[in-house]
């Protein structure tokens, strides 16, 4: 069975500092990995994905994520956080074509001015 | 390209009633998934439809059902509503299985 863990419910970071939101997964075979962001009273917005290839994936709004197969992790990073990055972040995995997406519980990011 | 649209945006129902939610995917997308989002349970997968066929189903009771039409539009129905069904219901569409999903704004259902 597929599963996703986001070990931190909340991440606080000062504006201008680098941020990391952690994600680990469990899946049979090669995973398809995704990051989404949700702003208050809104649906989820796609940030980036890893399907295959380069382990460092770049996405929207200056975010990037690094796929680490040995550690089964897909951490989201940004070199310099903005107050406007404050939101709820979800990691998701899909084992292979035909299986449903499984989302992590979400991590609330607060960027303090 | 227009995004995923969901109607209605807000619903208030009473226990025992039934409700139908609608989702129009992005043009060309054949996969539509439904999720229930609550503060305590996070994002829970309900079901996925692909080319009018239910491809996957989450762990929800039979009161929750859905369907997809030939134009890929999808509906979700909840019968005999319970207080615990109060949630944000999100619809997401994608072109195929390996592609990312695009989410609608959700329907906020309140059961009194």
C-alpha cells in the first residue's frame, strides 16, 4: 500500500531564510511524487512533480524538491522564504498509472516577517 | 484554459437529506478524482473516474457515490447525510495517470 508522511505539522521560518518541508513515502516500485500548496479557503495548487530523471526538480514560485530514493524522501525547499509562502503544503504519491493519489496530512508553513 | 469548476460552492443541508455536487474538469482531461477534506482527517480520497469508469475507490461507505459523463464532467452524490459529512469536497482533474492533478475551489458542505 502507498503512504505518505509529513513529520512536521507546523514549520516556522523567518522571511529571507531558507525553508524545508519534509516528506517521506512508501510505495512499491518507482513513485510519482508531487507537491501542492493550499491557501485559505482555496483548492490545492500544483507546485512541482518528480516522475523520472534529475533528482532535483524545480517548480513554481521558486520552490524545488529533491528526490532521494535511498531515503524515500521528497523534501520541498526554497532558498529564501516570503511571507506570502505561508500556507498549507501537501506531499502526494502515486505508485503507478491507474492507482489513486495518496496525500500526506499536510504541513502548515508560517513565514514570519 | 479554464480551470476546474465546482458547483455549488456552498451548501447547507440537514441530516438525512441527500446532496449532489458537480465538477467540470479542464478541457481534455479524462480523469476526475474526488476528495473529502476535514481539519481532523486531512485529504481523504473518495473515488476516481476515467473515461466514465470508476477506476479507484477510497474507503467510504456506500452512501457516497459518483459518476462521470461522456464529456468528462462528474457528479458526486451523498445520500442520507450525517453530521460527520460536513467537509470541503474537492474535485481534481488530470490528463492521465502520471500527470499532476488540478484542483477546483471545492464545495463547502455543512450538515445541520
